[in-house]
């Protein structure tokens, strides 16, 4: 009986390989990849603002990455492996390290989207959509980079690094500027409201920092300033960073929804496992 099991397993493995090869040759494969990437992006957005990720959500996220790695072109597979590396041991780390790993994963997801979208639009000779996408993507990238610098400055202030308060103040100003630039993209009212809240909180944080500073103030005293709601200053700033991440993912998701509105997700009995969590939004 043992050899029958081995033969059956070998036959199943060969069948899977053949199915994947044939699937990659389908003309709608790039479209399917975009829809699955959007599903990953949407799930990441829902998890971005969560301090503690449920085990089921975490395992589903890893399954999505494995599936996308399995179906990705050979040139893109290393990026999926690196994304999996950033996330596979996430629950083992402390809150600060988890925030760093989630931020790195977010950056990878954004770059994975950019690896897939332009070639698809170029193949369909859709120059107008390509121009719009690139405008949104660069605005998102600039905001992401500003958020990264803000998070780094927040951690340095927590460590009482020399000149950290001045650096954080500068990065807060840059982050506010990038958020304001994002509002020029004609966003939904709910997104504009959230961005206004973020700008208000950043402005309030800057005012509190200035009020805390005194001729004899030290970096340590600034690092231990008391925020609202019994949060530590670092936890408050990291939470704000995750809210910025959620905004970034929402803007990019809305852009993909508009681009994919004319390209419904391919129906596939075998590989259609990562359908988007939400239907494409009404562009009206």
C-alpha cells in the first residue's frame, strides 16, 4: 500500500505543476494577479491599525502571501519571500519591533503593486490610467517615506538620542505636508476626514512638545512627556503611524478599484481563492 500512496502523491504533485504552468500561460493571468494583490492589500489595511493581530487573521495573511508567491513570475518571487520573512515571526516580537516589521511589509506590498500595475496598463495601451496611477503612487510613496522618518524619529526620541526632539519636530512638519498633498488627489470624504484628524493630532503633538521644552529641558524629559488616554508617547506615535499606513493602503486600494472596474476578477474553479474582500467601489 505504501507504494500506491507514493505514486498517488507523485501524480498529484505532477498534476499541480502542470496546472500551474497552464494557468500562467492564460491571457488573464496578470489580471488575476492584480485582483489577488488587491485582496492582500485590503487585508493588510484591516490589520494595519490593530495593535494585536488575531491568530486567524495572521495565518490568513501568511496564506495569501504563500499563494501569491506560488503564482508570481520568477522575477517577483524574491520580493514575496522577503515579505513573508518580515511577517512570519511577527507575534514573537515586542510592540516596537512589530511596528517596524509591519512598516517594512507595507513598503513591500506597495512595491509589489507597482511591479504589477504598470505592465498591465501598458499591455492594454491605457496611457490615461497609467498616468493617473503613477500620480497616485508617487504621492503614496512620498507619504510612506515621510511616515517612515517620523516613526524612526519617534523611536530615537524614546531612546533619548541627542537632538531627537528637533528631528521629530521636523519630521512631523514633513508628514503634515505630505498628508496635505495627498488631499489634492480628490479623495473620499471619509479619507479627508481621517487625514484632517491626523494633521490635527500631529499639530497638537508639536504644540505640546514646544510647551514641554524649556531652557533646561533634556531629551529624556521630552521622551517621557505624558500623552492622552494613558498611552506612552511612543505608543501614541506608533499608533498614529499605523493610522497613516491605513490611509496609504486605502488610497492605493481605491486607485486599484478604479483601474479594475472595467476588468472583473476572472472566475476560476481551481485558483480563485483570494477574491477581493470588497467589491470595486462605485467611482461615481
